[in-house]
């Protein structure tokens, strides 16, 4: 099995195994992460959702590392690099933008563990509200996401994000 | 264009321009706000939602400054002063209260920037769940709110709140 | 009226009076709880929802005290002791698990007050998202919960939880 590095650690290649690997990192984390960092990640996510929901895809991609990876839909290959993520977000949102539907991402119940001095593994619950003009809001996604986060000075960058949606068949 | 003061700054008159002004304050904020204050605002909002959802409108209005402003529906003039806010909340909630529907406000993904030593600009995602007797809960509002918050001793007061709802036509 | 102890305090017997008692504790709390503890409870809840939503009922029950109590449905007697809570969660979730529906619990807008040196009274807003295979997510519960939480070393244990659901008839 081929392996690729995340920070100073190695993990199995492949999306599903990557996801399980991140999950196990989160579950087995023994080094606790400070409340300061915990709030920092909450605030980082508050910035990220605004970029995503305002169709500011360049800004969203800039919150990933240069070689960051985004996998938000099972069966769809992960987007890689900032430009790849921008392209993917534009394509993925086309139908929704054409319909005039507004979306709001909510990330919560964050769980953090430390991978090494500058890398965190995070999981968070997620749901997305979609509102079409003149209609009531409705839930369009529920699930959990698994992030690898790099601490960068006072801030954070996403090394990778994998979204696992409820109800996927 | 007439101007009115918010704290030590001036802003354009009119609701829409006020909203844009608050938005730009939030976006351009360069002075960071501490995590302590960030949690303080989370806890302030936890109190506010209980007052709103328990129909404790006097208590909700008391969380605004004496001359506070509340604009929650486009095309409806902003309510001004605590008594004006109480009157507005009573009138706005009448149909819902008569139907027996219970509501829960959720505010999250708070973003804070400092306007001056005692004034914060905040934005937060918002959704409202409505539950009628014997029915499943449903989303009745999704949007974003823009607050100007005054720090008052250990606590906070709302100087103004503007709610921008998704799907408004 | 018979009385039973919660930590070093006494409270009226009976579920409804217990709930009202906890509510009044929360409302009348004058001793403030630190932001560190506030975040700690957020993180404790982040662990609890994962146990509940992954059908890890032993793990969920282990987050209660040995003689902990859980009351999540009006008219249904409270489950008592860890084993009683496991049994209750298994029975309560049977229909849902058989349908393949996935659930996500969200707890938020936490409000904390201190009962004594090691006991906290908490309330939190709650909603539950249910997603059946191939369907859109939907809200299946909205309400508020009232917890009595025991501080245990660096962590927390639930002494009791009472869930009050919106729309109950």
C-alpha cells in the first residue's frame, strides 16, 4: 500500500482509508488541545463558511494549504491545490447558483486532537441550509467532516477536508 | 447624506446603508478581539435567545441600549428604544403565539471586530426552528445578522441589530 | 414532599418538579462560571453527541455518573444507572436503527451556573437531524435540555439530563 505524508506522519493512500485514518487520529488523540486553540478553530470555521456561502471561492481556497485537498462528495475525486479547489467549488455550485438558492454552512461540535507541533486533526458536525427565493429554508446536507489543520503563525490552514454525508447510499 | 453616530464613529443614515456599513466594519476589522470576548458574546447570545423564545420581550429589550435599534424584517421600519422594541416583538410574534408554535433561535459562527474601546461589530449566522403542537420541527428562517454591541462592565448591550434573511424576494 | 439529594443540595422528588428545580437553579445562578469551564462543557457535549449518534451507548452511559438519570421523553420514566441508560437508549433507538436513519444531535446556546464547588447546572438548546438513506435531512426534535453536571478531575460527568421537547402535546 502506498503512503503519503501528512505533516510528520504517514497515512494510507486512498480517500476512504484517508478518512478512516483521520478518524482514528481524532479518536486516539491523547495530547489535549488548549481551549485557546479550540476557539481559534471555531473562529477559523466562521470565516470559512462566509467564503463558501458568499461564493468567494478564491478566498475559501486560500484557507487551504497550497497543496490542500478537498473531498466533499463520495465518488467524486478529491480536488487538489488551491486552483483545483476553486475550479471544483465553481463547478459543484453551478446548479445551485443558477437556481438562486442561498446556502448557509454550519460546522459545530468540533473535536480536536494534536498530530504534532503544528498539525491538528479535527472533526466537526456539519449541516447545510438551502433557501430558494420565496420558500422556507430546508436542510440539504447533514454529516460530519474530517479536517487536517496546519497552524500557521496566529492562524490556520486546511491541509485536507473530507466530508462524510448522512444518508449516502 | 445625513449621518448619525454609533459610538465614536459616524455612519450613513438609512437601514440598508447602515447594514452595509456594519458589514464593512466587520469585514475591514483589523484589531482582533480576544477569545475571552468571543466566548462572552456567545454567552450573551445564549441569554438573548431564551428571552426571545420564552416571549420575555421586556427582558429581550433590556439587552439593548436605551436607544437601541432592531430591524428584523426587510421593508419593516426598525424598532427604536427599548419600549419600541417590546412593542415590535409583541406585534411581530402575535400570529405565531396564537398558533401555539414554539420557536428556537440559533445564532452561530460569530465574527467579531472591534470598533473602539467599548464597541464591537458582530455578525452571526442565524436560523429559527418553529414547532407546532404535534408536528415535526421545521426551519422558518435562515440568514445572517449584523450587530453593534456595546461592552458594559462585565456584560454587553445591543446598540443595533439588523437581520438579513435568505430567500427574501 | 419527599426530597432527594443532587450533590450537596436537595431537590423536590418527581420528574417535573426536578425539571423546574433545575430550571430555577439555572435561572437564579449568581455565581458565574468561567469561560474555561464553558468551553470544557462545549467539548464534553461534542464527545457525547458522537457516542449517541454512533450508537455507542456504553460510551454514552459512561459519561453519566454511576447513578445518573436520563429523561428524554415526557411520560416515559427516567432511566437510572449506567446500565439502565444503556438499556433505555437501545430500546428507544430500535425503530430508528432498523429504518437505517442516521441522526445527529446538536446542543448549543449553553447556559451554565454553579451549584457548588463541583456541580454545575446547565441548560442547552437541542435539535436532532434525521437522515434516511437517499432522502434529504429533516429536523426530528427541537427543544431544550437541563443537565446537572459533576466536575470530575479535568472532565465532566452527567448527574442527570432532562430533555423538554417543543411541540409536545
